[in-house]
C-alpha cells in the first residue's frame, strides 16, 4: 500500500493533480501515511537533537585542545591552498608564469647588456674622445688644480666652476672700467 507507483507531484505542479491523488487513497492508506509522516518527523527531531549534542561535544573538545575559530580558519585556508596548488591547472599556470619570468629576466638582462655596450661604444668613439680632450684642455687653461685625467664627472664640474668664475671675473673687470 505505501509503495505505490503513483508519482508525487513536484513543487509548482498543478494543484488539481494533488487533489485527485488524495481522492484515490483509501482511509486505511491515509492512516498509514499519517503514521509514517509522524514517525519520519519524530526521527528528524531525534536526529536534530543528536546532531546538536554532537556539535556541543565537538565544541568542548576543540575548547580543551585550545582550537579557536581563527586557528580553524587558518587550517581551512591552508588546506584549501594545498588543494589548489595540487591541481593540474595551477601547476600548468605556475610553470607558464615561471617560464615567462625567466624569459623576461633574460630580456631585461640583454637590454642592460646592450645599453652598457652602447655606452662603451659612445665613450670610445672619436667624437667623445675629442670632446673629453677639449674639456681637459679647457680645464688646464682655466687653471684647474687637479692633474689631468680625472673622471669625466669631475672634469665637467670643474669646467662648469671655471666657466662661472671666468664670468664673474669679466663682470668685475667691466664694473671697474
């Protein structure tokens, strides 16, 4: 009697179908279904109480072990991260990014080498040597106290200072005449 081949209407099905099914049940079948309904509701209530008791017991064990919500969250995050890193997609992505990083590093390194080489080429060019020579000559004419051959930055600073000194001296001479 309880296991009939009639289908149970889904939520949203026509209400007339539900009414017609209820009309086809005998009084005895209805009584059996009401008893089964009460039994299932009682089992659900019992299971809910057992679950609540188990949850309280779990909380007590965690409290005794010193496990708090923050630690659980950390453990969950760690486990989730481990799960993510063990996936094939993560491994492929990680390998791809690693290769891209290596290629980018190699490219930056080669750009740096090219720039260094270009600076060396410029410094060794006849034009630069001629300019450097002119600066050295200018420096010695102005009366630089350091021996020739200082580093380029020093030479430029010295030349700038000498030029400024020359300009001030010329202005002073004009004012006195």
